[in-house]
C-alpha cells in the first residue's frame, strides 16, 4: 500500500471496481496483521495492489519484477506518481511489508493461537460427533434428515406428564434461590424412598445427591476418584461419557467386553482378566446403552464377586431402570452388595420424558466407611457447583410418587414396545445385518457383515448412509467398540418414520460396498 500510494480507504473504494467488497474493519485487521485474509480476499487484494496473489501470501519476498507491468492497475485511480510505481516494481526496491513485519513494525508479536487441551486428545463423544456435524450441515442446506442417533424423547412426540409440568409451574416462585448443594429435601426424600424400594442398603438422606442430569454426576465422581494412572473398568460398548470423563480426570479406562453371543451380558472372565493393582472401580450400565441389554441377577452377582475379591468400588448407571419390557425385572446391583461401596445413578430424563429439564441423582450405599475420603471429595465438588437445577428438583417427588406414564409405553400396544418389535424384525430381515433383541431402554445395536459389504471404517459407512439416504445413525466406534461392524439405532421416532428409515436402509444395503 505504501509503495502504491494507497490508503486503507482507497482499498475499500477500489474493491467495488473489481466486483468485490471490503469493509474498513477488514482492511484494518489485514493491515495490522491481526488476521490473515481468506483466499478469495487474497485474490481481490492482489488485483487491487497489482501484484501476484502468491507473492501477497508469501509475505516476505521482494516485490516481483514481473508483476504484470502491462496489466490494468487499480493504482491508476490512486494518487501515485510514476516514479513510485516503477520503484515498487523494481526487484531492488523496498518490499511491501509482510504480515509478520507489519505486526513487528507496530511493536506487537505474532497473533497467539489457542489450541485445545491435550487432555482432550483421547476423548470422543461421537453421539454428537462428526457424522452429526455433517447432518447439521446438510440440514442447513434445507435437506430433511431422518434421525436415529440420539435418545431425546421430546422431538419424537413423547410428552412430559401434565401433572409434572403443573407442579413445576406452581413451585417456580419458590425455586429462585440456590438449594442445598445436595438438593432439595423433598427431592432427596423421594429419591431415598425409591432407593429403599430398590433394596439399596444403608441409604440415608446424606447419601443422596441431585445433579444436572446423570452426566454431571458421572464427571463429578470421576474427578473425585481418579489420579493419573488409576484404572477403571468400563464396558465395551459403553455410553461414551464414562470413558471420556475417566480420561479427562487423568484415569485410564480399561474396557471389558460385553458378549453379543450372550445377549450382550458382561463377560465375567474378561472382567477378571483385566483387573490390576491400579484398578479402583468397575462401571456397569444396566439397562445398557447402546445395546438395550438387561442384566440378570446371576450376572450381577458374578460382578459383585469380582468386585468383592479385588475390593473395587461399583458405579451402576441405571437411568433406564423404568424402561424394561417383556415382564422382566430390573435388579439394582447395589442391593446385592451391602458390604461394598456402590454408587447408583438414575434420573427422570428418560422415564418421564424430560431430558431437557436436566435432573438426575446418585445414591451412595453399602460400606461407606472405606470411602470417607472420597465422599469428602464428592462433597467438595458438589459444593463448588453450588447446586443442581432447583425447578427440576421441585418435581422429583411428584414424578416418582405419581402415575408412571412410562409403564404404558413398554407393554404391547405401547409406542416403545411396538417400535422395538418393528425395528428388531426389520433389521434382521436385511441380508447382512443381525441384531440381538433389546429388553430395555430404546436402543438396538445391530451387527453388519463387514466382509459382505467390505466395511473397514464404520464412520464412513454412517456418512455414506447419511449422504445417500439422509438417515442419521451413530457408528459403533462412538461407543468404544473396537471393530467397524456395529451401529446404534434409536427407535424413538414414530412408526411411519421408522418404516421409512428401515426401507431406506434395506435399499442402501442391497447395493452398498465400501470403497
């Protein structure tokens, strides 16, 4: 600009002559070196300044001697003398300032770049990951996406019970302040009574903590428990938040296998083989996400024996314990382990279709004497976040004590039951796909014949399905499953949507071969 005799306002004015557009703030940012122009802006600036774009991008080379001397120049309109123009094109003349030189000339340093923490390098949450990002991009273009990716009941027409909404409205004026860090008395009392019905031992009011969903409480526990290098046993496939929180806390997640050939039950021998001197705890997810498995009493007793033998803490994620089908009974593992320290997680997001309200809880039970210091850590972290969502806490008593509308969903004729029946059959009718029938929750985790379809990358499979059929699923890798041969389907959408999705999937699989 100096060599051409141009001011910043000249660039703004001349941009229009070249069919482009520059703002004063843009030019100021470029001239000061605070930001680098986009490629299209580089081309526009190169035309205005009558230089090669590649030279402009390189920044520190002398002004080229072959800078198109006969080309029409934007500088013709600027008050630049012929001598200054010829000097600017001479290879020995003073070069235009590069970005870095411009910064230094103003007494500042190169713009600082802020990168994500290295703690996130091994963290994933593909339930809302790259495939979902691509679906969002497609939606922004106006494309209709059929979503089978996330367990969020509300968008699929599942409504919160009227009584729960009415009670929250009535209590809102009383929910403006912080509650006790563990939660409202009424909420914790109702949770304690529910825990007693589930036969959790040694539970009192001080054993109950409310949270902004179970997710917050999982993170809180991992932060309170794990030191760098500590190991924690987590199922594979898992709900990925468990692995992510353990990793962020400095711990080492060790995945034990859930056996598809045995209805996705945990492999007890594999669990036993993976216990080391660094193992502090074992996580179970029952009912399971993503498989929909419900663990029988004998499997739970086997896990308790391993935990007892190796003195492990037990974390049990039971958020789907009221979404059980086929007349089966959910057993809380803590009820089988009065001599062990257990933490049981649950909440209302799924059973009462209020995922957005963010209300979950955890119950400490069993032998608390061995966990006094850990409990002090939990209390400290609980106090630091002040409290969980008070309006949502206010409806726990109503929700747990009132009519359980979810019971109508999980019996024949109910939406969740009937949609499970349809999706299970439809998936197994597709050549090359098999699925174990889920007994709880609203997920199914089908297996793909990878040899038949030449699949080596399950994320690419999910992207290909999305691009061709606009059906959104989550690949198995998103649940810390080691092979590219599974994906998760959420069967919450209404039957007509599920039928459209399954027909599209069947058509896709009839010709798909991964490149």
